[in-house]
C-alpha cells in the first residue's frame, strides 16, 4: 500500500514539496546482483566475485549502480499511488547520482519527495526525488529525480 494516494489532477498539483516517506527495507543479496549481471552482461569482479571483492576497496561485492537505480521502480509504488487515470507514463529522469556503494547484504529503501508538479496540456507532470537509503549509512546509494506524466479521467 502506498504512503500517499492521489486521485485527481488538483490533488497531485497540490503535492509539490510533499514528503512521501519511506518504502519497506530490501536486502541486497548476491543472488540479486548476479541476476542483474546476467541480465546486463556486466560481470565486473567487484560485483560478482566475492573472493576478489573481499580484497578490493569495499571489502565485499557491491551492487551495480544501475541495479540500485532500477530498484526505484520497486520503491515508487510504495511511496505514491496515482488513481483515476486514463494513462500514466514514465517520462524520464534527471540528476542521477550514486553517492555511496551498496554492499552485498545491506538493506536499502526509497525515501521520496515531490519536488515539482506542473500541468502540461491535459496531463500533470510530477518530478519525484527518490533517495535510496542504505541502512546505517549517512550517504544514499542513489539519488534520482524521476519524471512521470499522468492523464486523469475526466470529472464525472
């Protein structure tokens, strides 16, 4: 269930600056990292070779930055839900950063904030900043501004 639900263009337009709270924690397993490596062809030792990674700069395997980024799609529906739609589309993203490595075995979650909302033709465009927090770390593993466009059903 989402932390915040929006059922109209007016409600979403009024949400600029809103803190969306946090998603559930998710453990980053070596299996998840290996599956991502298989899907993308990125088999760099720092991600998939626990023996070599133990001697590397992080002392263990770390998640791919793009794996961490992709998990924002898992966190967003926990942070917000937009109902009463004709259509919603992922329009893109801005300002993707990876401030900290995400070690295998760590737990991460998404923290969201609606940073911009505007009307565009018959749609509403919302920019949501998601910070992927790492349990016990002062720095997030990823920060991204996601952009979505929503077309609501006409008022009855």
